[in-house]
C-alpha cells in the first residue's frame, strides 16, 4: 500500500496463510471466484506451496485471462511455472528457479536466468532474495499503465 497499491490475497482457502519464512497473509477470496477484470495486476508468489498451483485449473485460467486482457502478470521463485504451464510465457523473456529452466523453455519461454526479468506486462523473478526489486518492477509497470493527467491549458 506504500506504493498506492491495494493487494487482495486469493488462495485455495480463505483465512490465514503462513509463508515459508513465517509471515502471515490473510486470503480474502477463493481462486475460483477471482474476476480478473476487477484487478490491475495478477501476482503469483513462490515458495513450496506454489507447486500446488502448477496445474490448478483456476490459477492457470487466471493467468490466461490476465494475459488475454493485457494485465500486469508477475511471478516469483517457483511461481513462474504457473505462467509457463498456462502458456502465457511463449516467446516471452522470463526467469524462474534454475531447476525449472528446461520445462519453461519447452513451454516456449525465453529463459534468461536473470534475477528479475520484465517483458512487456510480464514480470518474473528467480527467488525471494530479489523480492524488493521484483516489487519495484511491478509498481513501475502499474504506474506506467496509469492514464496520464490531461495537461491541456485552461483559458
């Protein structure tokens, strides 16, 4: 929210979710209920739990719909595999965990191995150590997408 962004956490369940490093987030909506058109961006986070979404139909559909609507789509650590499996990384420069390189390349991604990669509206990052850089890249794209104020002089 510091950057003027109001996050909404979606998951396979409602309520408290504990991250691998002990952080807690509250899921407000079930993935099946997400209406992509209501959001400016879709961000998939990594960690061991991300694998639960690699073949999750709701997660894959969210990624596909966000891509079709030219929304900002971001994924960090293990989560770029969700985007890869959804088919939204075909021809896109992307990064992720090194052990996912071959799978992502087979799905058509141009795997770079960079810490953070941006290709148009899609932002990927390879691990949690670059989370701040990843977040800044997302905010930069969101700000660039905002309508510019009309600077027409008044008489």
